[in-house]
């Protein structure tokens, strides 16, 4: 099935658009949430996102092992939204001990070979200034590489701006 990459800046409409595409792909839908609720604001944000999705999506909260989840569970769904790659990447970097480049390759390969349509949501973080610390620069560079890997394997690539999807490929 197709791999679709949806990128853009923060609050650009990426997640809403991914949900729309998933709803169009079929009735069996899953959502892979990579964010972790470390504080009250994030818990409230996650709760709002759950309401936005509604009961029509099976939700998996998986901050790290997204490739394994896709491999194990994708056959049960028509569409899977993974939201989002950059949060997933930051989870890997902060946890330490992961080869983030190899993990990224595994995730993209699992998404591309999935029997379900997979919508990968990601942030474009390379349009701003050069970060002032090594960890932030590593994250920015790794996110750029991961986004390029996903775009190379994706059937369609969409750039979101002001809530409007622009099809890049």
C-alpha cells in the first residue's frame, strides 16, 4: 500500500490532513502516537487529539518501537497514521543507546512495505536558524535525513502550509 509523507511547520494542519487521508483509505484505521505525556500540558494536548480522532481510530501509544508495531499490526488496518516522526526521533535521541539512522531506515522500510496505507507526519525543522547547541544540531540534521529517507520511499509527499496541503510529489 502507499506510504504518504506529510510535512510542514508546527500547527500547519499536518495531523488533521493525515486523519482525513486515513478516513478516505478505509474503515479500519489506526493511529500511532509517539508523544509521551511528561507534564500536564502534554496530557491535555494528547486528550484533545484523542477527541479529534474519535473512536474510529485504534490508538497505539508507542514512543520508540514504531517499526516493530507497523510490522506486527499493519495487516489489521486499511490506514495507519504515525504522528509524528520528529517526536519519535527526539524520543530516540533523548533515550540514548539507539542508532537513530538505522532505526529510521527500519521505520521507513516498515511503512513502505506495509499492507496498510501509512501516513507519516513530520515536522520540517530545517527552515529556521542553526541551533546553538550540539544536541539540537544533531536533532535538526537527523530530522532532515529522516525526512529525506521517507520522501524517497513515499508514493506521495505533501507540504502543509496554513492548513492547505500542497502536493510536492
